């Protein structure tokens, strides 16, 4: 502890560290799991290794997903069957990797196309033939079909027609919406009775730029991040201040160009749901911090079990729908000082 030496080994001898990333989504027709090496070699440049696909992918692994019944008995989930995943080049699947220091081709992931079933828990297993090591992680499936998932402003026609009301500029006035998730009867996953633990929502404001000379309409949009909310006793709720919605619209629309007026269209609300594993991952990042003041280089949370492996394998789902902005709110937005330069003149709907 008190000695001093100029010989400091900044990296250990090369070893394979497995990095796994995958989100299962019941709405997807194809499911991709990314499995790569984290390269570390004291005798080679990290920059040159980043440019070599051999330094980043495994050539001798087997990847499969096993299905177990989600309604477990005494915490035991019955095995159902196994699905083999095949390696594909994501570029040929239509997902081109962004250019940069890292290699761009090939861009491998592991794929299966079986429809997801909320009755099952999906266990990812990665067998390394060179070492005999097995990496694994479990993911539940979140159902996005009503009545399992209900967001009344999207699924209740009366509330949907009444629409969004956020006309008041007085402090502490809010636009509210909520939702519920009813899990499978007897559902059990890691001691929890539901696969859903956290939500994130977005409000997409839609409008048309209308040319007062040519009468041409150009659709525009802006996404407002409504933030995260926990799921408690199978329910969640959002409360957004009217002023925050006004500010988001002003930021997104900006000043109207010459000869352009704005006609509001219906807004879209999208709610994403995810698991305890994702909630823990996100909380770990918030506690750890990032950037120059972060306490760690790599995330401190992983749900992948095995030797020399880290990452996140879990699931998500979403529900989305269009919601009318009510007339009183539209009228107020047309005279709101924040939106004067946006030149809102009405709506494209009646």
C-alpha cells in the first residue's frame, strides 16, 4: 500500500467477455439478440481491435431460447420447449450499423421468428463450445392487448373523443391519464405477480404547415418525453402540467416560416412498459451517473448469469393511439403568448 512502482498493468491479458443485449417485444415479428465480445488485450490497440469483426464476435457458440410456463407452482416453472436462434447479418435484415470507429460489417445478431406468448417465460442460453461456459437470462413477455393492458384515454372511446384538455395557464393545472396491466392468473416471475414494473410515455404533437398561397399542407410532428412512472398494484398514472405541454409545443413547432400557418392534428400518446430488470438497470445508471463525473465506465447492473458476461435481456411492450385536442384547448393555444409566433389557426379535423 505504501510502496511505489512504475510498473502498472492497465489491462489484464486478453480474455473473452460476453456482452448481451436483447428486448423481446410481443408486437415484433422477428426477435434479435445481440451477442458480442468486449475486447481487452494488453498487447493490441483497442482502436485496431474495434475495427476487426473477429475481435467482436464469437465463432463457436450455440444460442437458444427455452420456454417455461409463467404460472409457476411453488416458484417452479415447467419446461415447455426450446427454440434455436440463427446468426444473421443485421445489415441484410435492414438494420444498418452507424459509421464510426467500430467496424460496420458484418453486424451479427441472433434471430428467431416464433410469436411471443405471455403464458411463457423465455430463458436465453448461450453455450460456449470452446470453454463449456453457459450464459443465461430470463425474460417474461408483456401483453399489449386490451383488456390485459388498458390505457382508458386510448382504449375508451368516450374518453378518447373528449380528448386532451390543457387550456389553462394557471399554475398547478394538469392533463392526466392512467392505465392498468392485469397479469395472467397465477403469474409468478422472480417472486413477482406481474411482469410490468415501469412505464415511459411520449406525446407526439402533430400539425400541418399550411401555405396560405398554394394551400399545400405539409405534415409535421414533435415528440414530448412524458417521463417514467412506476407500476404499483398493476396501475400507473401520468400528471403533466398544462404549462409543460404549452412549452413543449412552442419548442417543437417554433416560429412559422413566411406564408405558413399551423393547423393542429390529433396528438398521439404512446406508452411503453418494461420489467423490473429494466427498472433496476435504469436505476443503476441514475445512481452511478455517466459522463466525466460517472463512478464507473460500464453499467453496474446486469441480469445475465455466467462467467465473464454482462448485459441486459428482458422485454417491453407498448400501446399507442391518437387523441383529439379539445376545442377549448385549441382556442387557448391560438392566443397563448408562448405560441404567438407558431401561428396556430385551427385544426385539420372538425
